[in-house]
């Protein structure tokens, strides 16, 4: 039996986010690429990839769409890996442009201002061709790298690629301008070809979330455990994504969402909370900056509700499960009748104790509750000892209450040892139970008593 009935607490929360952002049809499709003008404007998917590789996904998370400009930080990372920081910095700047993504924008040294606008992304692609001049072979290596970040083999959408090749006059103009400035040394048509191919790689929101998770993990894919890119390159890429990833909407994004991110005109957004998680969103209706309208709304809600802003830093990025054992190991006795003691003998292995420590934020709380869910068949009662937890944010507090509510009516129970009241705020009358919570106590002895009471109650109900 699962610890929780129906969808998990996180999935239910993501459904709420999805439904609240779904209303309204603001924005427009990217019709300057003919193939993108025909996509379903109602598509909307959302995925979260946690630090351990677990992915939550809802709605249209399985719909494939082209990665478009979300590819830019990945190609930039590959260029940094092959050419080195000094060589790339000599050709591409790292300053925000404050202009639209397709502006013909260069600095005083005639470098593209950053690798997140089209000029910088085309030059990033050209740098790969300086290492491998054959476009087919350069693209094969690029897809292998994207796939290593996503944790599965990605492929090209041939129809979108051909559509971009036919309609990409402005990007061709940018490439030839860069050649005239002496910063693009590969053949312009080859650079444009590779750039259009990278933009036409098909992904899902799960893929974007896992790619974000790879960057969050310092370059190690959270699903495969394999390193895809070096930590020094990740640091640079995340820095540039923070200041430039959302184009001329970057300032509003950093202040309200506060996550390194990259958007694409295909409707995708990838966001990263370093050390914790990656986010993937898809909705093809775009605002005036070329960013997904619903995607931006969803990310703002996630950041606000879950405390994900990168400057909202807890003392530990995720909670630590300090200890995990059965009540047998407590060697603690409670006041029981002889018949009750006889029944409870040998039953303490059905009481599991989890000792937590650190600060409880969304990522850590989700990990603890998922661990309970996966091991629910191994116990009747779970005791969560929060004696060494110093701080619990509001979202985590709600998740603990929600988990307790979901247990009611099932043949499982939970007891929270909360001596300092960090999870359940103390009420004015000690006898008044905390709303929605089955048992909250201040000592382990009380917790064991409650757990035994539950086991005895089950015995009576089962006859």
C-alpha cells in the first residue's frame, strides 16, 4: 500500500500551478518560423527534476517540441569546453544586451554582447566548426552532448530544421555581419546550418528539467550519474544565464523568479536552482520578449511558493536524514498492561524512526516524504524526529501537514517529534490539536506511546 493515496503532494501542487496559469490565451505563436506557427497553442507541460534524479511531471510533459534558444547555453558550454575560456571570451562577451534576442548587437570590440542572443549563439556554433569543420560530424557531437545532459538520446525535427533554413534571412545577415567584423572564421552558411540544427532538436519538459538538473548538479546528470560537463564551465554558463538568459526581460525575471534560466521561441523554459533542482516548462504562446507567457507565470509561482529564489538561501540546501532505524533500537519502555506488552513484543520493527537535521526547504522535505512513500510497506507508524531541525519554511510545513492528512483513513500513521515547534506552530491551548495533523509531540517517549497506541488500535479493529 502506498503511504499516500492518489497523486503525490508535489504532483497535486504542480497541478494547482498548471491550472492557475492555464486560464487566458495571452501571447502569440512564433509565426516567423512557419513550422512553429502550426503548433497547438493550448499545449502546457511542467516538470521538476530533483537533485537525486527523480522527476515530477504533469499535463503535456510528454509532448515533444523543438529546443530553440534553450540550446544556446549548451552550445556555449561545448564551445568553452573545446576552445577554453580565454579564446571564447575574445570572441563573445558576457554582458546583458538589454535588446531583443534577434537584434544585430555587438560591443565596442565588435563581439556579440553575450552567447544568449542570436549573434552570440551563431558565433558559439561557429567555434565548434573551428574544431570539427564537417557540419554533420559537428552536429553529431553536439547532439551527443545535449543527450548526455538530458539522459536520453535526442533527435532532430527535420521539418522545423527545413523551415528555419528557408526563413532564416535575419540570422544569415547576422552571420555575414560577424564575418565582416572578423570574429566569425568558419563559413557563415555552415555556422547558420549548425545553428538551425541545434535549435531544431526535439525535447520534452522532462528533458529540460533533467538538463537543468545536470547544471544544478555541477555538470553531473542526476539520472545517469555521469559527468556531462565540467563544474567550471557550468559556473560560467549559469552566470550568463542569470544575467542574459531571458533577453530584455532578464531584469524582471531575476528580481521576481531569481533563477538562472533560458527560454526559447518554441515555448520552452529551462530554469536551474543550483544544488537542488531543474525546471522544464512548455507553452508556445510567447510574450513581447519571446518568452513563454504561461511558462513565466508558472516559474514565478514556483519560485514564490517554494522559496526557490537563488538569494533565498537556507543554511543547508537539503535536509539530512541523520538516522533511520526501527523502534527496537530505542530500548525504551512505556506503561502497558501485561497483555499489551505481550502483543507489542516483536511489533516495534513496524515502527520506523527518521532523525532529520538541518533546515527544511522544499527540496529536502520532498526527499524525506518520497522516502516515506517508497518504504510504506515496511512500517505501520513512522516517527519523524525533528529535534535537530532549526528551521522549516512555510511550503515544507504545508507538505508535512498534507502528508498527515493523506494518512488519515489509511492503515498507516505518522508521529512528529517537534520539541521546538518548528513544523507545527504552537496553539494558545496546549490541549487543542494542530489542524490536519494526527500526532505532534515533544519527546520521543510520547512518540513511542502514540505509535504503540496506534498498533493496539489496529489489533482491536482487526479482531
